[in-house]
C-alpha cells in the first residue's frame, strides 16, 4: 500500500465527510497537525465532532475551524485560550463534552486498545459524574467512562518512514501516539520523511500498522502559545 501522499489535500481526498468524528493530536499549539487542519477547513466538511485536548487559539489550530463554523461538537479538556470557542459555546452554537485531562487521555487510550469502558475516581460527586454509572470498589466510589474511537485521527510527528512508522519529539508527543491508534484511519504529517528501515524499531512511538496516509510537511511553523521571559538583570 502506498502511504505517502503529495499534500494534505490529496491525503484527505475522499475521506473527510460531513458529520464525522475526528481526533486531532497536540496540546495547545504544540504538536498539532496544522497542515491537515487547514486541509479540513478547505474541504468544506461541516457538522464535525473533534476530540482534542483543546481547541487551539483564535486564528490557529482548531481555531480556524471555529471561524468557519465547521465544528459542531468538541470533546475536550481545556479550552481557555480561545475566545471564539467561548462565544460559540455560550451562544449555543457549539456543543461541548468536558473531560478531566487524565480521563480524556485514558478514554482515547482505551478506545485504541478496544476497551469500551472503564471506571475512575476522577469526577465522583461533581458535574462530571451526572448521568454516568457509578459503582463501589473496595469501599471507594467510581464512575464509568466510555472509551473514545474516531472515524479519522490526524497527528503530527517529528519523523516518519514510508511505511508509516512514527517518532514524536519531546513534549510534541502528548496526545498524538494514543490518538494514532484510536480511529479507523490515521493520517500523519511528518517533518522528516525517511525510507523504510531507517528508524530504529526501539525508537518508534507509533507502529506503521496504525497509519494509513502520510504527508511530508518540512519546516512547519511552530507557534508559541504563551511566551514567558524573565526580565534582564541589570548591574
């Protein structure tokens, strides 16, 4: 199977449709598949559900899909950096399923492992627990959370080979590996594309069996979400 496509538009051709559920890797603006997100915007697909830790920021990441109102629902953990997200949610234009961050990560991991549901103490006795099954184990209360599985996962990797084996770099790994295993089709954008066999198997984070399509995106723009610097000390 030829997995490498000439560009993001070609990689998404015939795949993205109205009403789909899509996982998008990244944390804030770190490790986000921005080129694939732009291609989804250009596809015109609407009423999309996105599973992502957050919704990017205004004008970047998933924020560009909020501008075009292509997202109907977000399944997220943190959305505090996006004013447009808040406006659409408060006005009823956008549906939100909020998750504690660890619970979101485990729901995705569970989906990729074929686990339909699990029990966690996180959220017991809060709004998070409303409407969810509750059970007691060893004298402690737990709530049931469902695993998550998407139609498509879009991820960003530092390096990938032509067979789809992926390596993520440092904190840009974040949600990408677990999302790559939790959908019917994973599409990866990679900064460095190498021939099959050049990546040490011990260094692979995502095996190529999970990845169906690859786009080479050399030198992507890496935005800084929050720039914090200390004042220069003076003598």
